């Protein structure tokens, strides 16, 4: 008897505009990461850092490792555990808009900012995801 594996739905994805900006940032900065905290102001947008520049803690969860054509290393997307509690039923898409974002995020000098677009997981997606563990920092 063979067991059928169920692929986990992605919790986070990128738009093509986000991928383009990440390629630009990677060329200038090397390996990258995202962190989304539950804070106000800068913390309410996904912040892009050089990989390892932001120190994730034991209460941060890794929502996904994003692969972008032209970038060798996956881009980890981390979120604080408290924020994840609010967003665990939500699929996130990282997008880009024109305008100044967080001062500490790498895209700030480009005149663009990352932002999150979201939708609720379908019942089918949530049934697969519910109870599946996520790596922590």
C-alpha cells in the first residue's frame, strides 16, 4: 500500500514585481531575508534585510523560503509568533509599490516599498496546513 503525499500550500509568495526588485537588491547586497513583525510603522510592512542581518528569535516562525530566478539562495520569510497567530489562516503575497517604505528595509533607497497582499486560505488549503509545524528561529 502506497501512501499519497499531500503537498503543503505555500504560505507566502512573490509577485513578479517583487521578484524583479529582489534581483536588484540581491545584486547589490547578496543573500536576502524578510521579517514581518507585529509592530506599528516600519514593522507593519515586510522588511527586507541582508540574510542574517536581522536576528530572528526562538519565537519567530519561518513561513517559507522563496526561490527567485537568478538568485542562488532561498529568501527566508520570517514572522513573529504573535503576528503569525493573527495571520495563520492567511496566504501572503509580497508585492511592490512606488513610495518610501521602512527606513531599515533594503528597498528604501529605490523609491519603492514591499507590502503584503493577503487572502484567506480556502477550506481545502487550511485542512492541509492546520497542524503542520513551522520552523522557528
